[in-house]
């Protein structure tokens, strides 16, 4: 399998993700507390968030289909699916870029979760 292009991932992140998740992957303020509409703000994608808790297949589906489609059960989210705008390779590149910023502990944990261990 071809290795994702981290520079392309960083560029796609800047274009498609940073407006909500922050240019430094910091997320929106008070991301753990629902806003007035009941929806959670965009979480950080750095080590302070929960992105690294999820396996690769879930992260890919969230980006491609949107959070509500993956969570189901009437869950509402401002996170749209980007499947109509980004190719699978671009989604993989964004995720690889995000993961490349994590410290070893978080990367190792997420790798184990992705492998089902």
C-alpha cells in the first residue's frame, strides 16, 4: 500500500479542516461542552483530544461520511462528510498528517486500537 503524502495531508487539512479544528489541531474552545444548539464544538486533533482513541476505520468513516452517519441514533453534529469533496487518498493523507503530530504514546495506542489489540 502506498504511504500517504504528509505534505498533501497538511495542505488538505489546512483547506478543509482547520477552519473548525484549528490551524494547530487545537479544536474549538470548550469542545467538551455542547453549545446552545446541543451540538459539541469541533474537538482538537492533537494529543489533548480523543481522535487518537479511535481506530483508523472509524476515523476514515467519520471524515468520509460525517460524524452523525457513523454514530447514528439521531446524533447531530456539525461535522459533515467529505466523501463528495475529498478522495479516499486525500482522507488517508489528512489522517496520516494528524497522526504524525502525536507523541509516541498516542500513536502507539491508536495503532494498537486500529489493529484490534
